[in-house]
């Protein structure tokens, strides 16, 4: 199911973020990004509407997540995760 892929992608992102340090280039701190992803993950798990614009913003090129991933050595993982997120944010 598509929502399962989204949940897995968000869980993987949280796992990577919890092992990371904030990037000087990111517009949001690690804590802010984690909080926002946790909110959307809770919605997905509870079959509530997800804020696709919010996820699109977080996973946008040169956004907080990409900058954090580059600075923390998981840029390739970010690219793979963002493919899943893009499927959801561009589907509507």
C-alpha cells in the first residue's frame, strides 16, 4: 500500500535525523524537522490527512533535509527517500 511506503520513508528519515547534527545551511534545526516529520507520521499512521505541502517543503531540493543530509553523510539515502515523498506530494 502506498501509505506504508510513505510511513517507512518518514521513519527512515527520523532515524537518520536522530543520528545527525544541524546544518548551518538548513533553514530549520534538527529538532524542528523531527517535530514536523513526527506530526505527519502520526497522521499517516492514524489515517488522517497528511500535509503534503509541508512534506514537499521539507524534502525540497536545497531544503533543510537535503542540507542536513549532505552535512551528515547521508545524501544518497536522502535522494532515495525523497523519491518516495515526491510520489505522494506530486500525486495530488
